[in-house]
C-alpha cells in the first residue's frame, strides 16, 4: 500500500514503469483518499484527473485493445476473473470455478451483481459477451483469442460452462483482468458510444481528443471506490503533460513522460514518483501489405 500512503500527501503522481491493470485499478480506486486536500486548486477537488496520451479507440471491452481503452474499460466493466499483483488468476465475477476435464470449465458467478442501469448480471450476459464475438455479431480481433471455445452453456442464472474444441491452457488468463469485460445481454456496437458495465465506475461522457469522464458506482458489488469521479484528460504533447502535472491541473500520469522529464519533476515538492514492478511488451509487426512481405 505504499502507493496509497504516499499519494495522500501528493498533488500529482507519476507511476513507473509499466503498471498492470490490477495495480492501476487499485491506484485509481483507493490511492487519493484526501483528494479534497491535495487538489484544492482544481475546479472540482473531488475529481481525479489522469493524463492519457490519446483517446481510447473503443470502449467496448470486446473490441478495445490498446492501453487507454483497456485502462478505462477495466474501471467500467468486470471480468469473469482477476489477476493478483503476481499475475496469478483469482476470482472476479466468478467466485469459483471447476475443471472436471481438459475440455470443460464451469464458472459460478457472484449473486447480486448489477449493471449500471440496474439490470442483474447473470450467466446469460456472460454467454452473450463471448457468443457475440464467436458468432461475428461484433467484429473484433479478440475473437481469435477464443477460437478454441466450441460453445458456451448458461445452465442457470449463476452457472456458465465453456466447452472447448481442444485443451486450452491459457483460457483462465484470457478470461481475467483486462482481457474482456462482461456486457449486458443483447449489447451491440452501441457499447462503444455508451458503455454499460458492472464495474466500480460508470460512464458519464466522452469527447474525442479531449476527455473521458467516469463517476463512482455507488451500487458496486465489490469494494467501492473512495474517489467520486475520474477524468481522463487527453494530452498528446509530452511537454504539456509535464506542465499539467507541475501546475496541479492533473493528478496522475502513468508511463507518459520520458526519463529525463521524470527526473526533473521528481524534485517538485507537490509531485511524487511511484515505481512498481510491471510488464513491458516489445514487438515487431510485419507489414503484410508490402509486396516483399505479403507472401
């Protein structure tokens, strides 16, 4: 809980290096308990302002892949499973699960979970979330992640069973934190414009290239967030991001500044730099449209 205690006395926070979604959710939900004191110079002292480099591409958790979409989706939606700080799979919406054989995974859902519009979250919603991908009702590259799922049964309101085509060792990981949040039954592409989840924050508004605003879900089934509101402020320019933190109009940035800028900001009395273990993914993507590489 070092991040939590240090943030209590800091106007702004920079987090380094790459931070897992689990750590990010904890940081946003509980880190700034004294926001009214630490951000008194802002128009709304009850709102945590987080800098992001670009707008999320899609707030439908079945579609959004890049960092900004996943960070925001993780606050709006819940996954079947979560991951702890050591990346071990842990209960989420599913309080427990069984694997009677390598081709069968049965999940038992928490009772009393509701979406932000008041609808109960049941096994039918879980089945729809994945069926809409597998059956092409929603076009997304995430569908390929679940290509080994043969079909899904909702045996009752709180039990859902995944039947596989062949053993799928990474299924649990691909059902956990940030992989894919559960959407209401019947949801189509309107989710990208007005997402309705069951997570600790609910969607308020979004303006491309400017901001995304969330508010605390006071009916959340799990541990409720201490923060009233979170505003994701889009700031593409590195220098401007540093200035927003320095003057206190933003509270937090995660991996959004070069190392030399972080060193200069570390000396600011109203800023704190938090470092935590995380993961970094580096890759090369081949341009398959290139005449040389397309074969």
